[in-house]
């Protein structure tokens, strides 16, 4: 699919999206070209553990299948002092997806890496609103569990969570855990996608789920399909969705395939392979 000519671009009305710009191959410090056959050819993500931090996942959806572990970040019961702060913990989730957003993200990952091992941690409610402490609890747990990949198609703008999220993103980097985070759909600063230790993703509109574009301009690292994406939804349905949220799991799925072939790779190596195999790398000029 990557060799086909890109389709005409649609107008995208959210921020941090591709404008079709090429990248200079001279910026890739590689001793030799990297092929997609070497990077992920034939891989299905088998054995790669992926955590989806979102609104939950619909169990048994035909586009996702069974075997998804379902957890949630929840406040612990109040003690004898109702005014005392209540801690957050990770518990079994019997409610499943409450919004459809997490199911869509999980289905996109599975469409590219059908044999990856999926775990869902629900932190969002039915209105796609969440609590920053719930997000931190989920990410702390996922990093401690050493998931290879954590897909975070959400972010917070609250500054008082920024420092803890930044420390956690750096901890993941050094632990060999890769955070893949969707850029905000508005032109604002939010986290964790703005941190350099995170692979950040915006959207392009080319109808190719394996098309990756490397961004030559900050702050987003890569663009993936995020416009008019056919994704699983609540009740076994399929819905057309758009947003950077749905671009990020395309990158997560491809990273799962890379990690099956190259299980020792961390965030730096995954970032380099994605950039070296991107579809918008301009042809090298003759020496």
C-alpha cells in the first residue's frame, strides 16, 4: 500500500495535521536505508504487550476479538473521614467501554497488529471527560507493568499535572516502555504528547493505514491516518471517525509489528525506524 500514489488530501479542521510536506533524507543519521520488509515485514504484533489508556474497550467486538484484559482507574472507597483524600488504584473493569473512543483505538491497533496482547485501562467517562489523577494512576501502573507500548489518545491541559506526567514519561523512556500519544485537536499545549520522550502523532487524510509521514516541523513527530477512519464502535457497530486520537493507534499498531521483529527496541529505535521508513522522505540527491 505504501507504494501507491497518495489520494487527494481532504480539508482537515483540527490542529497538528499534515500539510503534505516532504522531509530531507539528510536529517536521517543512518548508515544504510531501512526497508519496511526489515522493519516489520510479515509481523502481526505477536507477543507484544499493548496498553490502551482510554474509555475502555467493548469485549468481543468482531473487529477486536476476545482476550482483552479490562481494567479501570478508580477511587478507593471513602474511609471513616469523608473529607480525607481518596487514593486511586487499578481495578478490574466490568463496565467495558462507556463512550466508544477506546474501542475505536483498540480496533485500529488490532487492524494493524492482530496478534498483539491488548490491555485496556479505562480513565474516561461517557462524555470523554476524565480525571488527571486517574490518568496518572493508569500510566504509573502501565509503566510499572513494563508494557512495550502504551497508547494515549487523550491529554490534559492542567499545569499541575505537567511535572508528574513529564517525570513519568521520562521513566517510561528509560524503562523501555514507549508512550504513543495523540496531539490535541486544538492548537493548545497539553500533555503528555508535548514531551520529547513521547512519540507524538497528528493526522493525515490519505486513506492508507500504513502510511506514515515524518514531520519536519515541531511539535508533532509523525502523522498517520486520522480522517474518515472506519473503526469499531459500541454495540458491535462500525463508525467513521476523525481526529488525532485515531491517528495515534495506527502508529501503535505499526510499532507492535516492529517490536515483534526487533524486541529489544525502545522509543529511540522505534522513532528512528518510523522516520527512516516514512512515506514523505524526499529522494536522496545524487552525490
